[in-house]
């Protein structure tokens, strides 16, 4: 059996999205900036896609800027707010300790330029509160950027409350909503969101395309100079097939959101209940305010990487959290941020589900995973030390 349970990394493209892309390759090959008929047909298709995305977020089409993905949208939102702030002498930014690297690394670049960043603690409930944001905002704060939902541990942040705090303080609010868009209901106006990043491939659209919502009146700086595409804020001939695929995927996701969320949540809860029975493990992430598809655990006494390899041999595709990329032995910054110590953080596993998963697959994971954990523990010197009392159990 092949089980794809790594939907937080990327998702399979939907048939609807694929079908929406085909005519863009075959028929709408014109450049949307061209004044002739073929160009103007492509322009119309482009604007239709923009309208669909705006409808799903509750904003105006002209507040949507297409980008190459979530990372670019994050970079552009943060750099734009920083440049605006710096012109007013405001160089302080509030964020959380468990943001995606697209946010964290952009902020680190700004810190080198003299910005100060407050990283909010996420140990309580593996989440942040609007009160923490309120307490962190200062006279010189030029931006609050907090993710909508965490990609590793699934916590959904109190975005509407954070938005209200920011609005009251007059501070622009950006949210990296890459994990949330298409999965939970979002309305940027109701939630007082000034800027929002999304990415097509996290909701069964194509890769390499995303969008930034930016509230009208809030200035953007362009990261890419060139032509006047995207209201002069993002140069380059538009990736029309990808944009249409993303719009179709999002429209489909929003139309079926409640039924998909109910189905995925039920599978998630079954997995969490079953895996919780494994001794010396802990659930990562907010147990209540949680993405429908996220299951994240730490298992004491094992290495997440070995677990992944053995699961892969059984046909189960999972993730150990986003760290441990080629050669790095550092555990995930997210798991450290929620208070997991190094040894425990190394034994992490993320299973991220989508509506394409089935009950049979969940049963298969539940049948196989406990045995794999036991097998690895039986081989582990750390586990032996834990059993003999040479080391203390933490979980
Ligand atoms: C995947 C992801 C990104 C990056 O999006 P890309 O389109 O791959 O650049 C940013 N933030 C979060 C929370 C993500 O999950």
C-alpha cells in the first residue's frame, strides 16, 4: 500500500486544477500585456483567476498580486512593511518563534540592517495569544507577522484577535497563511488582515505559483524589477497556466471546505488517538485549534530519520519536521520553540493528511507504525539507558 501523508510539504494536483491549466498552454498562449486579441484573451483569463482567488479570501481582485509561491509573497510583504516603517523611523517587528523560514530568514536579513525583532514565545498551548502580541507592540513597531497555521505542528493561531489588536494599534498585520488557505475559512476583512501569503501547491494546485493579498492603500515594494505586470509591483510575464490551476484548485477547495475538513479531521483524530497509545510519546501542537490534516508526535528514544526510512519501506510517506535537511543535524526550530529538548525533538514525526487519504490508509498506518517505533527502540542505546534508569524519561 502506498500512503501519501506529507500534504504539508506539498499536495497532489487536483484533476480540476490540471484541466484548468490545459487550455492556458494550448489556447491562451498570448501575453496578457499584448494589446492584440490573443493577448487580451489571455488577460481576461488572468483576471478571471484573480477574481476567483479574491472571492475565496473576501477581498477585491486588485488586492491580489501573483507571485512565484508562498516564499516570495512572505518576502515581499515583510520587506514592504519594513521599508515603509523605516521611512517613519519605525524599525521594530513582532513575530513568533515558530514561523516558516521564508519569514524567519527575511527577518534575520532585516536584523542585520538594524531592525529589532520580537519573537513571541509559543510554549503555552504550542500557540500564541493576541495578548502576547498586544504586549509586544511598541511605539516603533512597523509590522506584526504571524503565521495563520503552523506547517509542522498544525497550531491555528487566533488570527482575528491578533488582527484586531494590530488594527487598534495602527500596525500593519501580515499572515503567512500558506497552510491555512483552502483548508479553513478565511476572510481578510473580517479578520483585519492587511497582507496574506498563499501558495498553490498546498491546496492541490500547481507548484511555483502563489499570491500576496495586500490591502488597498498599503504600499508594496517590488522584489523583481522589470515590466509593469501586477500593477507594477511584480515584474515578469505572468505564469498563466499555473495561475489558472491555482485559482481552480482554490475555488474547488473553498466549495468543498466543510465536507473535506470534517472528513480529514475525523481521520486526524483517529490517528492521534491510536498513536497516543504508544508509550513515551507526546502530541506536538495545539490540541484544540489545529489544522484538520496535521498529526505531529515526538517519540522518545528514536531518531525521526530512521523512522521515516522504515515507514517509507512500508509505503508510508511522512516527514520528520522540516529541519534535518541535507547534512544538518539541528532539530526543528519549531519543536525547540515549543519546548521540546534536543533529544526528544529528534524523534519527531509529522503525518499530514488531505481529503485524498482514506480510512483504509489510516488503519494501515495505525497497524504499522507502533511496531516500527518498537523495533527502532529495541535497537537504540538511548532507549536502553532510559529503561535501565541511566537516563530519565522526559515524555
Ligand atoms: C510551504 C510553505 C511556505 C513556502 O511556500 P512555497 O510556495 O513553497 O514557496 C511558506 N510558509 C509556510 C507556512 C509553508 O507551509
